[in-house]
């Protein structure tokens, strides 16, 4: 089998192509896949978006293969795994959140982060003196562009912004993040070591609005886990996802079951302590069940991601696998 050589046309920080986790590139090399620095030596040119890939189309035409791979929901929003352009002369292959071969399971990118033993609670901690918080950038706010799939808008940025704005006006929810209108955000919240800073910000709050950026199968990021780790009850959006494959009903607050931000806020304010404790403990139990599986789960989840990359590259350059 001949080696498959890939050239990165854009940055791949925090991805397997950037050796985000030690062993990623070793796994690829064991499967005869290597990253090269000279585009002329490559069999496949890869990018996280179309913008950085298109400059190579006419230069190499049918001489190179093209792949867009990204784990970011807005870097690429293609719903199909293959697209032909320029009268079929160029084929672009896609691996993203929506093609279901990047987030291979709902623990693909988070199993490695779930690594503690959390103690169940019996009462709401007296340290939880504040009600609700959201940590997010503005991203166009309520005017964020829609992302339509099968007639429905699967983007969540505008909706979660609306909830945050109304929560801020009602003094129910504090906002941390960049890009917000003057006076709305308490701070940028991205300085320093972000994971530690996030825990500090979350610690005084009972609830955390922790929506994803979009609705997609298996797309479950660190947001809900960071909330649980900080003993904040997550406010999540479950409709259209498979989040209930790992979380039971009656755990996180599912905004998709509410009709308006006001209805959500009223429910939060009237929630009995026993319900809060029960919901958060269900979330903690899920966290601990995953954490107990340790390195074995981390490695198996990572292997699923890498196997998909290998499988796709073998598909794109079949002549190299003979």
C-alpha cells in the first residue's frame, strides 16, 4: 500500500490533524497517512472550510483530491458528503458535524474531559447565591443567520441570545462573553486558562444556559459537562438531538419543552429544592458513569474519530490502498 499524503490548506488547531491529542498523527502514520509541507507532494488537500480550499481548484484541477474536515459548526455547513463543481471536474468531500462522521458519538470530543468523581448533593450549596449565567460570545446575537435543514432552522445562536437578553433585562441571568452591546456582558471571559476561569465564573450560579451552537446528531460539546462539573444545573436544548441517549428525562432543563424565556424563568424561580437536587444528581450520575470508564473510553472514542478519517481518505484515494 502506497502512502497517502495530505496537505493542510488551513489551520487545524485542536483537531487530530494538529496532533491535539498525543498519538493522533502516529495513528494516521500507522495507517500510511502522512502530512506534507509542500502542496505539490500531496494526494489530498484538506481544509476546515471552503474559503481556503478553493484557491487550489484550478491550479490542480483533477490532479489532487479535496477534503473539508471540521468539528466547528459554522466552518462548514454542508449536509452532503460529496459535492461536484465546475461541471463535475472537481469533487469536494466533506466531513463535518452534519455528515455525522466527525462527531462519531456524543462523547467523541468530550470523553477526555470527563475525568473526575463528583459528589452528589443533598441541598443547594449556600455558595450558590446567584441564579443563572450564560458564557457565550454575541456572534450576531438575535440576528445570527439561520441554518435551514429540512425546513427547520437548526441554528441556536439567535435563540440562546434571546434567552440571555431577556434574562439580563429581568435580572435573572448574568452574561459573560465578548461582542455584547454596551453594559450587557460583565466581562470578556476568555482571558487566561479558560477552563479554570469558566469554573470560577460558574461556581456562584445555580443554573447555566449551555446551548450548543446548532442542533445536530451526536453534537455534544464540553458546555453541558462544564456546567455539571461546576454544580450548575444545565439549561440545554434537547429537541432534534440524541442527548437523551446518555441523559435521563428529568435531568437538565430542556428549553425545547418551554414556549418562551419567561416560561423558563418562571419555572426556574418556582422549582422546589428537592427537584433541583434530583435533577442535578441525575446529571452528576451520568458524569460519574462516564468518568469511571477512564482512559479506556477516552482511547476508544478517539479511535472512532481517527478510524473515520482513515476510512474517508482510503475512499478518496482508493488507488493508494491497493
